């Protein structure tokens, strides 16, 4: 799954801990509802054969040997490169496909596979160039169109992505291509063009009445229009034809949240991660649901798993920081861990109010973090978004920390920390939220092989309301 994007962040910007934390809890389910989808799954290395017209968006294809008309050396190089790709040797695969392109510059899928490998190796510019080279030779090469369009969408270049898909659909024989139409539907929805998104999805059903991607896109459109019962029905239709798609259960979970049925929502999110142990949106939604019950231990477990799957993601790290912060009342060391997580967020978002103020209050939970707490709280106090009342609270807190730092550390029993005063202990428990029929606590799931899907987005953050999707985002469609 590609790293998910979140367009805005509105939880108690610049506020001190008490006001900020209340806002977080109120907004946690809004975040969950916003996680409707995730980035579209990209095409993997493919054989040198044309894709079928009814192909789903970015489907996995099992590589096969190149056709016999190639020269012997190119054929051998292509086959060896595919074997290297399947074995996870991306450098070896890259060199093999480069050798094919050197000998046969018109080899579209060798060039395409170089784009796939470049994406997997974190070289987006090289991937884009590779896909564009393919399209110069064949503007109707569906896998290259889909992957390049998804790249544009992830970069926020929505108009370019829409134009790319629309051009490809005008090619002879591609007017009803399901991959292109479903990709266009997703992109239009992300752009807020719900009518166009619905029209593209319905066009798929003209030729393929059982296409699950089209039903899923229609379900997302209904969700965006707040027609939750219709979204439930459409997602159910999609599930009939794609019962192992974790994104469908994730969507149903969000629908049930909107219908105020948290128990059923919990079951759906758990089902999503049981189908795909690497389905990040499911863990994010389970974490948000746990936060709404003040189950900070469960939230930490879920967000921690998401952080493992999306290492370096500032958004996931921010969610994890909130879960850790909620436990600092019982374990001040969790406050220090929360402060460190907020600092990681600030490494890429240096002025994010939630992280600046969050770090200050988190570090205030333990003597080892008081110096950092003072520095961050002073920064928080200087933010334009910080209210006058919050500034007064920060001033009092900083003065208290400075006075305590002048005094010698109190004697503590072995194993005890120098935690913050009791009034700083917001949060805690570990009590599990109301469980669904499966009786699994938020954040738990089965370790099964991952799959992805193609309609996705990551979601808004707590406090953001019923949000748009990245593709909009988090959450892998």
C-alpha cells in the first residue's frame, strides 16, 4: 500500500492539553468515517501480452515468459528478469529489463516493468519517465495509463490524471475498459466530482454488470453523499463478487459508524485486517474507534501496527502519539514516548500546532522530559492558533515546571518514575470497547498474506468531520 495522504488537520490546533484532548476524543470517530479508501493498487510486472479489456484497476498479474518472436538473448533476459522480480531481487530485475530495452527499444512491457520497479524502489521520477516512454509508443497501454494516473492522483495532480484517463478511453477498443473507467471514477471522486465519478462507474456496468470495482466506487459516491443505506447496499453487491476484498469491509465499517452501529463497525474493521494483515486503513480505523472508547492501549496497538506498515508516515506517527499520550497518567514514560513521536512528526511538519503543543504537554508528564516540555510549550504559546485562555494555562504550567526543576528530584522507590502531578494524568485505561460478534479487541488481527485493491484513500484526521478520501486517502481502496 502506498503511503496515505491526509489533506487537512483540524484537531484543536494550538490548544493546550485539556481542550485539545477533549477535541481529539470527540473527533476520533470523524477520522474513522473519513478513512473510506486507500491508494489504488499499482500494476506489477507483467508479461508482454496486451491486458484484457475488462481488466480491473491495477490488478496483480502473474508474469509469464515473453513471446517467442523475441531474439534469443532478449527473451532469456526478459525471463531472467521476471524470475529476479518474483524472487524480490529488484536490482537484478532492473538490470535484466534494461538489457531487454537496450536490445529491443520497442519492448513496451520491459519498459513498463522498469517503471514498476522504480516505484517499488522509491524512485518516482524514474517511474514516471518509464511510464511516459511506454505511452509515447502506445497511448492505449492500460497498465501504464493506470499507474501513471495513480501517481498523478497521489501527487494531487487530479486534472492531469483525469485527462490521462479520458484520453486513453477515447482509444479504439478502450471505451468501456473497466480499469480505466474505475480509475477515472476514483479520481473524479477525489476531485469532488461525484456526478462524473458515478457516471464512470455506471459505464463499467454497461458491459460488466458484476464488476465489483464499479459497485465499490458507487458505494463510495453514495457514502460521500451521506446516503449510507444505499452505500451499504452497493458495498454488499460488490462483496458478492469480491468477498476477500478488505477495503469493502472497511467501507462497510465506516457506513455502520455513520449509522451509529459501532459493534457492527468493529466487526467489519476486524474482518478487513483478518483478510489482509497489512491493510493499514483497517488498523487506523480500529485505532480511532479505540480512542473513542478511551481505550488507549488498544489504540496504541492498532496505530503501532499501522506505523510498522507505514514507517516514516507523519500522519500515522501522530495518531500513535495521541494513543501514547492518553496513557501517561498511569505511566509517565508513555508521555515521554508520546513526546518523541510528536517530535518525529515535527521533523517533516515543523510548525504543525497539534504536534508542537502535544509534545509540550506529553513531555510534561515526566521529570526527564520537563526541559523539552518547557521549550515546546513556549513554542505552543507563541502560535497564532493558541487562545488567550490556553496561553494563561501554558504560562502557569511552565512556571510550575521551572520551579520543580530547581528543586532536587524526590526520592522514589525502585521502579517508580518522577511523573507529573496528578492533574496532568489524562487518559488511561486499556478497557476494551464494546466488542462485536468476533470478540476481538481493536488492533488485533490475523497474520495472513496481504492483498490490495484499487479504490482507495486515507482519511481525515480526528476532528475533521465526515471527511473526503485521499485518493483523497488512508485508506486503501
